[in-house]
């Protein structure tokens, strides 16, 4: 205070100002001995001035920071420099608080430090709010991801990390009792936890079951509710217990959070933990429903055989193994001839018995490791792995033919069925499940043209899809040579859902062939990518968009142009774009480049570098088809994008699927948090529009607000 009296300001006024400020003020001498603290210090820390005068600020140390932190702090201020930073301190009652601190050295005329003035602001509430928000987002992302047997551990880890816990446990409910099934520990000491169970209605469980909300417990060592369950013999002082339960259901379990200090728990913290318990409860409910649906979805109820979905899964797995081990596999497509006649003659019950017997014979004709699946009706699919040559598959087909030579008993009569079998092989014929099954189906129809039970191998000469693709590529080559005379760029508006004001347009390439008519982009874009012509198509779109922007002036704020994943990862891509900008004098600031989520993540570091270079040219970047790829929140934070476009597959199911609504809502929340713009694609109904408005979506695109059309037909 001597230093303050040296000023021309009345010391009483200065004292009043210091006492009335909400900030903590501490003045020490050059050795760090406390000379003065204001009322905010006393109020926040719980220490009276008499308790700290003459002591050093180490009385507040929380042991959260290591010795290097304090050494660096002291070194900074002792040489006359001001310290700016954030410190976690401990109050008199043992609880922690976050303080934004500035320490200013007071230097006399001789240049010597005489005092230090520390001013600090209690930001505990802000840090806690940020921490709880991050916890909610992280857990939401975890629960939207793929579940594993240890899937709860990352959730417990997130809770423990964000809440500063020592141990977090999950107690799962089973009939009449609770069992500790998962534990996370800050020091991994409890990785091999001791199993524990407790009857329902005992100890802390009884309290949580009764209150059905997060509850704070203190003085654990003397608390009878915890006497039987405390981990090891650690001196835990507090715990939070959170019910895990979905809306309208009983408890699925309890999350137990152990704290080393009796930290004050406000309503926001308890509410956040309760919200996490609700999220987890809803997730368990969804998983239970999904498991039941999966059981129904993967097996045929009549025969007990795997159905189409499970067959596809096994085929994908087998293909990965065959690619890795360089082995072969075959897909057999089987159709029962004359089944419809027998089913119509004897009725559906007899038909079901016939299908059941046919399935049994197919199983007996195959090896145990082969997969036989009922596709539906009288069609079956078979997966045969690890064969040496095609003659091995011919032997399998012969065994199936022989299995159908014996008559089938139907209502005291005997009928004969014949099996037509089509075969396609990996790697000779195709390399992915849809192509293998399609080719086997084509071969089966050729087998039907033969007399009796027969099998046929796929023949590429009759693959109409391949022929069609080649035709499209030839037509594209002609179109390019003719300077895109039959191609047009159509525009679909992106509008404000409230005012319906046009915010931008998406440029969409359309092809009206004089002989083939309108050819879908889903047909010619993949063909252009395969044939290496996608760059020419993109160049045409860029030129037309640039001309239209110049022609319309400021009527169109900006236009989005799709960039193929193959083009993005082409080594010459950036040079290609740079040349287009310079040669055509393109105003890059009015163009948004749309990159699919999958393409952006595929070669992540390269994508980040190229997208940043595009932004430096003036383009804005949109992440297209958001939600259909593999990006995590971490990827999204690193990608230099300006907006995300929520995929139409989620928008289209808003009125039907609660999970889709949650995903859309979460995508909008994430975009808002990361300060990204959002565009909802495929908006076709008023219900979808209202949902998006209610959840803060600022831009929509779809048939409800405008179909793609030539620029001259649009009213801007």
C-alpha cells in the first residue's frame, strides 16, 4: 500500500476500488511474501487476510501443476517480465478453481523488483462449461460409432478425463442385482479390477434407483453407502452416481465417478452427467432393438439359412481374405425350376415344405465351410472358397445336381425339381460382391436354357453392363470431340429456409444425347472417371459456370461445383485448377468446390494440403455427402472446409427414422460449434423443412425449393 500512497489518488478510493472488484488482487514483496489481498480473494479462496499475510501464494497450490510450471513462472517475473497464464488453485475447503492470472512486477527507480501485483479472474464456471460441452460431444460421437465389446471404456475414459475423476465405473443391471463390468482408472492401476456384485436396493444403488438422477456423495470413508464397494483402500473423498436409463424405461445401469477432492458440484455438472446417462440409456435401447432386428434381418425364418444380408457380409469378408492370400472363390446362383408350378398346384404350405427340403439337400451337398443362403422365393446363393481350379467348382455343381435327382415328397406324392446353377468366380470374373452375384445370375439364366438340371459359367461376352459402360465411354469421347454440344449445366438453388432467399446454386452437369435421350450422371460420371475423361468434364463445367457468373452479375451470390475424388487426388489437380482460374479469369471467391467426405478422408494429409491451397486461391470448400463417409470430429476440425452438406439419405428419413433425426441434429450442432455453414440436401417435404428450421439449418437444397434447371429458366 506504500506504493499506492505515492500516487496522487486518494488511497481510500484505491482501497475501495480494490475491494469492490470481482477480480482477485494479491500484492507480495519481492520474496513472494503476501502483503495484501482484497475481498474477492477472501470470498473466492475462503482464506481471510489474517491467514495468508506473511505467507507465500503456495498456500493455494493444487498440486495439479508440476514444479517446472512454478519455476518458469517465478523466472519470468523475477527478471521483471509480466506473466500471463491460467492456473488451477485449491481453496481452503480443498476444492479447485481455475484462475486467469496476470502477475506484474513493480520496479523501483534503480530497476529492482520491489513487489509483485497479481490480478486474477475466477473462470471455473467457464472452464467447467467448456469441459462438459466437450464431454457431451465426445460421448455423442462415440455412441454414433461402431460398438465393440469394450465400447464402454472410451465413454468412461471421456467422463473421467473431462470431470477430473480418479476412477469411473459402470455397474450393469441384471435381474435382481448390479454387477461392476467396466472400470477406467486415471493411472491404469485398476485395469484388472475385482468383480463385484450387489443386490438391487442396497447402498448407493438404492439412492440412485429412488432418485433416478445424478447424485453427489461426500465423506466416502465414513459413508455406509460405500463401505462395501470402495476401490482398494484409496482415500476418495467424493463420488457422483449417475443412472443410465432411456426415457420411459427402468435403469440399465449406473455410472460411478470417484473424485479425490470434495469438489463442489453445481447443478450444471449433475445435469450434464444425467444427460450422459440418458444418452447411454438411449444407446442401449437402440442397440437392443438393433440386435433383435439384426437377428431377424440376417437369417431366413423358413429355412434357418443365412439370408441376402448375411451372405453379402460373408462374401465381403471372403473377398478380403482371398485378396490377402491370393486365393479364389466362387458364387453360385441357384434357381429351382418348376417350383412355381408345384407351389400353385399344392399350395403355399407345400411350397414351404419343398423349400425347406431343398435347403437341407443343398447343405448336405456342400462342405461345412461353404455358405448356402436363401435369397428369397426359390432362389439360393452359395459361396465356395479356397478351390484350386474351375474343375473343383464343376464338381460342386455336379453334387448339387445329383442332390436334386431324388424325388421330393409333397402331400403323399413325389415330385421332381431341377436346379439351374450359374457360376461366377473371383478374381477371374469380378472383384466385388454385386458384380459377382450379378454375373452368377446372368449365368444361371443361360443354364435355364439347357435341358434338365444344369450349370453354366459366367461369360464376359454376354455382360451387358460392361458393354453398356464401354458404349457410354465411346459416346463421351465423341461428346468431348464435339465440344460438349449435347451437355448443359443446370443449376439447383440453395435457399434460406425462412425467407426463401437464394443463397447460392449447385452446378449439375446434364447430358441429353440425340439418340439415347437423357443419360443419368450416375451412369456417365463413373464411366468418365474410369476412362480418364473426368478432367475434361470438370473443365467444361468450370468454363460454363464462369460465363454464367459474369453474365448474371451479382444475381447469384455463389455457385457450387462438384470435384471428383479421382480428380482431387490426381497429382496435377492443383495445377489444373490454377490454369483454369488464370486462363478463364474465374472469380474464385464466388465458387464453392464440393468434395465428398470419403474423398477428403481417403488421403487425409494430401487432402488437407490441397484444400488449403484451393482456399488460398480464393475458393470456398464444402464437404459433400456429410455423414456417409468415415470422418471423425477430429478429422472435421483439421480439414480446411467452410461448410458441410448433410447427405440426402439422412434428410430423406427425417420423418421415418429417429436415428436419422439425431444424426442431422448432431451434424448441425457440430457445424455450429466449429463455425461451419450447413446445407441440407434432398429436402422434399414440408416436414423435413420444418425440422431443419427448428434445428437451426440456414440453407436447404431440394425439389421442395427448386429443381435443377438451365439458368435461363430459373428466377433468381
